[in-house]
C-alpha cells in the first residue's frame, strides 16, 4: 500500500511525458517508474526484514528443530544453554545490523525523495 499512492496521476503524466520525449520502455522503467517506486520498495523490504528478526515460531514449525535461525539460536543460548554472554553478544550484533539497515534506508529514502 505504500507504493500505491505514488502510482497516481503524477506517474501517468511522467510516463506519458517520457514516451512523448522518445524514451524506450526500458528507459522509462529505469528512469521514471523505478525511482518513483523506490521509497515504497525500501519501506516494504525494511518491514519484512525487521519483522522476520523476531520470528521464533514459524521457523520452528516450518523448518523443524534441525533448521537454525538467528532468533531461535538466541533463544536457545539464553534458555537451554545458559550462555548469556554469547546470547547477549549475538543480540547486540543483530541490533547493530538492524539499526544500520534502518539508518541506510532512511538515508536512501531522503536521497531519492521527490517531494
């Protein structure tokens, strides 16, 4: 839904202008449509990544006990293994990666902002 608002009359006018100026469909996509949809794509990818970090139950049910996911590893380090320092280190590492990704996404969205 984030990108739905972008593809309104403004995009239709931009695509029509691109075609009127003689751009090929390939150039129209990469120079008009993709830059306009990039904020929505980044928002969707960020939501999917951040929400998947805290997922404990689905990997356990789908992959079984043999599949190792980061959230399940941290849970087992704090719970069954009683290795709290390693669990805390992995948690902080995941937090740093997540915050770095969010900062990078925010910087890219500001750079590609058309408003």
